C-alpha cells in the first residue's frame, strides 16, 4: 500500500512563498539590483535605437564622400525636407554619455550609505529629483527612437540624404511579387537647377554657408558639401576653376549612381582630364559637365521614370540644352514622375526584288501573305541568328518590284546587321519557290532607315514608345515659370497647327531631335538614325484639377545596348549610368530601358522649351548663355 502523495502547491501559494523569500533579502541589495537593471535598460535604449542613429551622416570609408541616400514614402512619393531644422546629433551623443555617467555616479553614491540616505529626507529628495530628471531624459530618447523607426520614416534631410539600410525589409519597394523583389531607390527632384531663362541662377553664390577656405578643401570634402546642398552643383565652376569643378561633380555623381546600384567608379572610363578646355565650354556649350566623348557630356536628372530614379547623360555643344532638360526633369519628378510604355518592338529591313512581270510580282505578294508560307520565311530567317525573331513580313508591289518589309525582334542589339543577314536568307527561300526572283537591293528604302518616312511614323520601327506625366499647376508656375493655360495654348498652336501647316511627317514637337541626338551621341548609338528616332508628337492638356498633363508618342526609337559604338569605353560608361550596359537579364531588357530614357529626355526637353516659349524668354536665354566667352 503506497503512502499518500504531498498536496500540490497552488499558484497563489507559490507567489506567497516567493514574496516571503524576497523579504529575507536585505533591502539595500534589492535596491541596488533594481538600479542596475535600470542602468542596463536605459543604456540599451540610448544605443540601440535605429531611428536616431540612421540620421547620423555616413561616409564612404574608401573615398571620404558622403553617400547620397534616399528614403521613400510607402506610396513611392518623395518629399524634400531639406529646409526643416534638424537635431544636432553630435551634441545629443555627448549628452547621452554625460547623463549616463551622472546616473551611474549618483547610484553608487547612494548605495555606499543607503541606510543613512533613506533616513535623511533632504538627501533622499535630492537623489529622487536627479533620478526623475534623468529617467525623463532617458525615456524621452526612447520616444525619439520609436517615432524614427524605419517603418515610420518617410523622408530624411536632403543634406546628406541618409540611406536607411537597403537590406532592411522596411526600405524595400516591391516592384512585383514575381519576379523577386527589387530594391528601388528614388532620388528626390533637384533642390535647385540652373535655368537659362533666369540669368541670376548662374551668378556666383552668395551663400554664407560656403566655407571661406573652400579652395583649400579636398575634392572629396567639396563633393560632400555638394551632396549636402551646402554648395549648388551648377555653381561649382564659379566657386572653383572649371577643371576642378568637373572632378568634384564626378565624385558627386559617382556617389549618386552607386546608390542606384550602378557599381563603383561608374564614370571611370568616361574621359575628363584636361584634353578638353572646359573654360571654353563654360557658359557656351554645355552645363553640368562630367566629361567628353569627345564633346562635352552633361548630366540631367534625377528624373523619376517608371518608379525608379535615372540620370541622363547628354553629349552636346548646344548651350542651355542640358540645363533646360534638367529643369524639365525637375518638374516631372516634382509631379507624378514619368510613366513610359513600349507598344512595339521590332527593327525593319525591306529588300527590293524584281520579277519578270507585274503579274508574277503579285503572285509573290499573295504567297508571302499566306500564314504557312510566312512560317517558311521565318524559319529561314531565324536560322541565321540566335536572338533574332522574325515577327512580320509585309510585301508591297510597285509594277514588277516587290518590297518586303521584314520586322524582327533583335534583343538588346539595334539589329541592322542581324536583320540584314536574315533578309538574305529570306530571299534565298523565295528563290527556291520563285526561280525568277532577282534581288535588286537588300534595302529598298521601305525600311526606312535614316530618312524621314511616313511608314515609320505610321507602322513604327525599333521601339515604339508612349510616355506621359502630370505636372501640378504649382510646379508649372514655380519651376517652369509659366501657366498651364499658356503652355497648353502654345503647344497647340506651335506643335500641332504649325507643324500641320508645314506638312511635316512625325515632327509634331518642339525639338525632340535635340535630346534624341544628345543621348545617342553619349551612349554610342548611330547618330544618323536620329532622323526617324526623333519622330514625335507632343500633346499637352489641362486636367480637371487645373494641372498639366503631357505626353510624347515616339513610334520609331532605334537603339541598342550591344554592338556598334556601345562597346567603346566612354559610351559604355554612359550606358552604365543609365543602367543599361550590355545585354539584359532577359534579351531586350536593356535596349528597352534605353528607349524609355530617350523618351523621358525628350519629354523633359519639350516641357522646358515650351515653357520658355510660352513665357517668351527663349531668345534672351540663348543670347545670355549660348555664346562663346569673349577672348581676352
């Protein structure tokens, strides 16, 4: 027979037993333990809060340049708080250590003779007052840490534009759930930009924040001041000499581009030494200079394009072009950002073949239009290339001639060599079925390459792009220096009615060719193809809210990121700036990105020029800034 088991203790009995044990511990030891826990807890609060630490300036340990960093809102809208007063974080750091030391010393002092102090009401009151003040200070910092947690941060000072940890989940912008998440950093619109229509923007800075010993600072230190917006980018040539200004500006843009994931030393292969006399460039040919290819290369941006920040390299000798485009970029980024869509993608070649009679020519045309026969041509074409895909064959008859406009997807290449090789295979396939076919010319001018042609305007060639943006009426007034109604009216009468009266083909724009050519030269494209690539119609409307809606439709942008001039070091460097160097992860990705950027540059240029025309300030701007300096 087993003995009866001891009754189990209830929770209440266990609590009573624990309290009885506590009563046996000396009160001094309990108090010291509580104070020690408080010290540890307070120290952890002061030194583990991410919000305040994130606001400290971060520097590139290798180069000493403050990296530009960007935090964006959850709705991908970026706000600029550069003008708001900011905490003096270095002072607060010192006060943290002082407060912790005072707290620790007072606790040790109290613990050294706790019984006496507990019996002395005046001394006890003094200790309580000190501790209350310090605890309020500590918990006040807990509040700062809480409200500045990454999940709640919407923006940071543009002075050093602190980058919230790009590996932290709270700072990742998911472009789509599938494919994998892509980190997107959105740079805010430029806080200032040179405006050709405002000559005062080019004058020497009177900013009292510019260090008196600026010339003695290192290039990296000056670049840091530019990133902090202490010094304006476009005033570097006035504050320094033009050659050193280029070096400093390159450091700034390398930091900005590195933040976008373009890698280190993006501009390393873009020449910039004294081979080009920048003193002759200043005020005459180009703004925001970063190098030459071998003409000056300016950088426009940042511009928000399809939810991402891009910078646009532009090679030009036309003064005001980069500055004007930069103003358009600022207006677009202050508004909705640019939304660009590619609606067609295929380069064309149109061989001319001849038959013995018009009747035979018609038979060939009808044969090509049969779907089964097109598949035969497609098979022959694609046997010559790894990436090329024949999309369409459109025959046209003129007497005994047949012009076969072949359209081909060419991946990241512009595609002329690819489609020319494939076209020869198509002709051989036709000869197998029609022995009387003779090839007159591999290009019969219905392509149409490097010539103004309605077929490109209507059917498209290369990348067919439509891009749009909405600019708030306040931005139209403050940045573009005009009104919505004035710019809309000017666009209708100039770009639409005026172009129609001139009988243009694809020229319903202000100066699309300017920006197309500048980007083409910088990125190694065929500059002669600006003829058809500049086909563009610019539309502007006033929305119901009174804002400005603008779009550019460009049906024939012919670009590539592999082959041709894109392999040269300087041009490849400019492609890297855009984020479109070489072949893309998927065939055609990088070429399409370049087409988006070309369209965005055109829209920015259209906005700024039309604003200048609407305010009748164009001539004055070019007279002031598009003339060579007077020789002395």
